């Protein structure tokens, strides 16, 4: 819809659009909360196929949608929200023109790294990093932060 030009063959684009249609057909009969969450998470590829008002149920306290800048930006373009704009502006002020794909980084992933380092027997080389992750997780737990509470 924006008349962008990409150096790819039309057959490649057609193949991607076909895969998208297959996925949409597969998901069409499912009206569960999980399906709605999945569709909200992949908003940037769906445009006007979504009910944007329904997606607002997935907004986090920090204004993001799934702590994902791209999902938040896609939602903001289609459904304006002050908190989402504040989240994105804050990320740009923190990271500049290249923001991470997820922020804040999922605590589960960080704890998995700690676990892997422990199991490999090399955790002694990462003491300060591990302490930082555990301290952050503990504070989040005490504050009943939604990131921890959503995935106990």
C-alpha cells in the first residue's frame, strides 16, 4: 500500500503472501484467548485484518504490547494510544535509532541463561552479570511486576 520497491522476485512475494493466507485460514476458526494473543503479537503483518480495539487487552503497564517495539509501533499506527507512544519514545531516547526487538528483555530468558551457565560449570566467570539478573528478578518479584507474574 506504500508503493515500496524491494529487489525481490514477484514469485517470492506471492509465496510469502500465500503462506500468510494459509496461516490466516488456519487461525480463522479459533476464537480462543491464545489465538487473539498470537494475532495481536504479529500485528505488523496483518494491517486492517485485525480488530484493533480488541488488541488493547494485551497492553502492558509500560505501554508496550508484549514488550515488543515492532508490535507496539504497528498497533500505534492503527490505534493511537498515548502510553504506547511514550514507550516507543522512551526506547528511542534510551537506544537511539536501533532499538532491541524485545524490551525489557524477558526475565525467563535471562534466568535460562543463568541456569545454562550454572549447568556448564562456568558461572564463576559471570558472577556480576548473574547477580544483576537475580537482583532484577527479585525486585520484580517483590513488586509483583507483570513480566514475572505473567510467566511464574
